[in-house]
C-alpha cells in the first residue's frame, strides 16, 4: 500500500485526491493547501487529515509520493523540497512559466536521482493512447501529417488568466506535449495568434485563438488548433495521417445513440462539456501509473524532461508569434 499526500486542493487537486482515495493500492494520508478552507472541504469529503504544513508531509516516513496541484509559481520549490525528502512526485504542468527556472530546477535535483512525473494527463486518455500505439505499430504507414484540435467551451476567469502564463504555456502546452508523444522531437515551430473571443483577454496581453504549424525531426508535419471558446462543448480531436491511411480519435459524448427523423439525421448527444468529464478516465489512469511506479520502482513517465521540452516548445511558439517567423528548435 503506497502512502500519498496531495498538496493543493483546488479543482485539479480534488480530482487527484479522490482518485488516490479510490485506488486499491494507495492510502491518501495527508492533504495540504495554503487556503485552509479548500483543504478542509476535501478533508470533510474524504475523511483525510489536513497537514499543518508542507514539512509535516515531507517528514512523514509513511508518505512515498506527493501529488503537487498548486499554482504554477510554487511548483519548482515544492518539487525541490519533495525530491530532497526522498519522495516521488506527480506535478501538474507546467513545471514553471520560466524555461531557465525549470532547467535550473533539474540541475539542482538531478544528483538526487529524482522520480518526477509531469501531469500531461492526455497521454493516458484511452483513445489517444490507442491511436499512438497503433500509429507506432505502423498501421497507417509512415507518419506524414497530424492535426490536433483542442478548444475550451468558454474562457476561464480573469483571475485565472492573469496568472496562467498565457494561452501557449497554459493551454497549448498540452497539445505540444501530444505532438512530441505522437511524432517525436520537434524541429520547427510557427505560431499565429489572434483575439477573436474576448477583448478582455487582449487587455491582459494574451491571445484567445491560435494555430501552430510544426515540423518533426522525422519530417512529419503537425497542425495545432486552439480556441478559448467552443459553442458546442469541449472539442478534443486528433487525426494522424500516414502513407497507408489515417487514424482518428473523435470527440466523446454521453452516449453513442443517434436520432434519425424526417427533420434531422444523425442527431447525437452534445460533446462532453469540459475536461472534468472528458478526461476523467485519463486522470484515473495517470494516477494509477504514478502509484504503480512508486510501488514497483518503475519508470515514471511523462517525466521532468518531457515537462521541460513541452515548455521549450511553448516558449518557441511565443517567440514565433512575436517575431512573425518560424523558430528552429535547437
């Protein structure tokens, strides 16, 4: 039985805490949040003790793994503290908003042979994972084109946007990781961005809509499409096109039932509304992989390097956006 603590009891932290509590091979031992009320709500729901401090978690011999679901600016110090205490870490993306700070974190902890997993949960989505496995088995031949679509139902709050690091580091970073997951290392990035959804987002110095064109080192081309608004729900699709065919992972709905009448055909349930519903299984599978890795001492993936590389691509995309040019990934 693996002892786990969850640090951060906001929306994502609560998902992780519930999944730990439900896992047969894990014990959720402690919760912590700087906002005491948030921790107490999760404590009441799950019947788990609230730690008085981070030190109480890190000094506990019963706790083998720490899940970090706190604001981004706290990730680096918490990762360093947890690694120093000998704990395995599952940290939400991104490692940090600053690429140099993320790299410096690795340089500081590398000597401790850290076991750090990054929260790119989409790698654990059953459909996306199956698409990748079949792609790598060669079912559609050599990969030539990938189209990744990711559109949120509505913009997040202004307060969230102020601290998010911008569309590319906050939202697109998931798709950049997926690009590497499917096509391998990326050689070039070209980004276009616009403000088409909400003028308030422009006032914050951010964009709400973007397309990215990427070239993998293999030669395959990739296209990413993002929007902060989608009238029909949470749009999450992947298409992988190769010499011998195509693999697609489509949007998910509550059921697969279709209605055919004299007035409409193929009418279906709406697309699932947001990530809480769409990626519920992915979060469970991600947490299960972390617990299994802690329990068995196996490889934790996606790892710290994956987090750095996704952030590096997001930074390159921002450079492309500002300069209006293609950026080579050196």
